[in-house]
C-alpha cells in the first residue's frame, strides 16, 4: 500500500456520515461498504449509529478516497436510500492509520 500511495500522490483522510434508509438490508450496509473499500484499495472503518446513520473514516490515495466518497454519496448498499452524506475533517496525512477496512460495533 505504501508504494501505491507514493505513486498516486497525497494520502487523504476523511470522516463521513451517511443519512437516509441506510441500515435496512439483509446483508448489512457495512458489509457492502467494506467490500467497496477493499475493491478501491482504501482503509478505515464503518459503523452503524443509534440514530440510524452510518459513520466512519476512509484513508488512502486522494483519487481512491474521492471514488469512495462518490460511492458513499450516490451508490451505497443495494437496498439503501441515501438522502445525504456529510464529509468532515478532510485532510492530507503522512501515513495510513489503518491496515485494512473493518466494521466497528
């Protein structure tokens, strides 16, 4: 991942929260989020909140983080309905804080 990050330019980190009908799936939305993150090659975490939203953090090369932001805003899990996605604390980082993408409980 480190070589990949250098080749792609700056590393980015961003926090997110997805609003809408995002927790009502037979396969949890978190599993779809993990799957998409692995496909894109980003690291971080995802968690369902007691308010019915999905929150987490994504880190990786800027282009891959942007692709994940787009997926979180527009696609999501097959049965979800995304009303809006808030992104915060977006910043450049010198190294990744995570080695993979996981679900937190």
